[in-house]
C-alpha cells in the first residue's frame, strides 16, 4: 500500500485528515512523507506510511483532526489489479 499517492483529504466517515507535518491534535512518528516518486507530501492527504507487517500496512490511512479518533483507514481506496502500478490504487505490499 506504500505506493498510494492520491489526494483524498477526508476519511470515509467524513473526518478531515491532519497534516502529515503536524503533531496536533495527534502525535505520530512521521515527520514527513515522501511518495514512491520522491515527492514530499506534507498536506493532509491519506497515505500508507507503514512497513509490511505493521498495523498501518493494512492500507492507506490518515491521522484525523478529530480529538477522539487518532487515525482512520481509507477503506474506499481501490485495490490495484495484479501487475498494475497506479498511484491511485493500493497494493498490500510494494518493493521499495
């Protein structure tokens, strides 16, 4: 899922995403997020910063601006068909 590079800014439940270069209202371990193409995205787009096997490798997510909801997964991002390399869909894993 690390390849996802879309511009969704609110979760499927309608929560606005927190900027990735912000630690408010939720702290997280990501100072910046660089896409697979090397572009830095410090906006509030959903991303998949996780490594294979970690809890956030399930798929694209974002930290939310909702105090009561630290993060939410983007269950509405489509899965890529086998062999597809499209930044608007996501795969379970990608070789970095």
